[in-house]
C-alpha cells in the first residue's frame, strides 16, 4: 500500500478554518487523485526550494526539493516560496489543511507531514524581524494543532532551523536559539503524533553558502538525507 506524505516546510496561520484555494508557485499544479498517485507536497521557503544550489532546474536539481524529486517514488509538488515566513504567509495554511483533509477522506493511505520553518521569522536577510519568539511559538503550536485536528492519524515531523553564519541577537534582541526553543517545545504534550527533529548540528560551516544563510549543494544533500532517514521512502 502506498503512502500520502504531506511535507509542509513552510505554512502559517492561527485559525483552523478551511478554504478551497490551492496556493502555488514555481510551476506548481493541483494534485491528482491520491487513489492513483502516492504524492508528496513540499511547502517551504528558499531553503526548501533550494536557492543557490547548482545544477539548473526549477527548483534546482541539487537543492532539497530537487533531490527529493529525484528519488521519491511518486508525484512531488513544490510550494516552496523564497522569502516566506510563518508570519508573512498567514493564513494560507487553511488551504493546506483543506487539501489534506480531502486527500485523507479519499485515500486509506497514512499521512505524514514534514514542517520546517522559522528562519525568516527570526531574521530576514535584510535584518528585519517578523515577530518575537513567544507569538511565533504560539502560532506554530496553533498550526500543528490545526493539522492534528484535521488529520488525527497523521504523524507530524517538525524540523528545527538550520545553522547560519550569524545566529546572534536580531534587531529585537532575540537569538535564533530563542526561536528554536519554541519549535522544540512543540513536542511537549504531543509526542504521540509529533516528532521534533533537531537540525542545528546537521550542517557544518562548509555546508553554508557565501551568503551565510542558504545551504550549498553539500548542505542540501544533508538536509535531504535527514528527511529521508526520518520519513523513509
């Protein structure tokens, strides 16, 4: 039996309301009926998209999404949006929840979700900050609880933020570790259906590109390997 794996690397919102819109970019398209296709959705920011990875392609073939597409034994849909954050994309997650609920109702296959967000909420490349750790953590908790309410049998994987050249205080005085603590706390009381995946030590200094933020080819390969090891396909 196949699996429907929903990988949400960047979505947002607090309300659990549903909408019928299908948010997309980068050539995304509406998904097929899951009865005929085992499908995977990657919803993320520029890191998930594979920005600065080489090899050509949309998304870049050596980026996280490109590597997943090359090995996943089914249909992969990318909704990765460079520059996206939990704050700036609210409340688009309602579309993802509606989609997930629709697919779950059609197909008996288990659903797994991979969420990885927060780097742009902590600090954008231009130094601006979307919000502080506490409201960020509240919104993230609301998101995973909404997902669980829509898909109570699904297992949710929450990958923390990756290393960057500078992880010190942002303009509001909060460090990346402050935001990471909020992500790690999501597993509290949710361990039966949510797994926190620590990615702070997944990459080495040599895995970060010259901009200090985006992984290079070797970094994307390690993030891909981590997701593969956790989800398994």
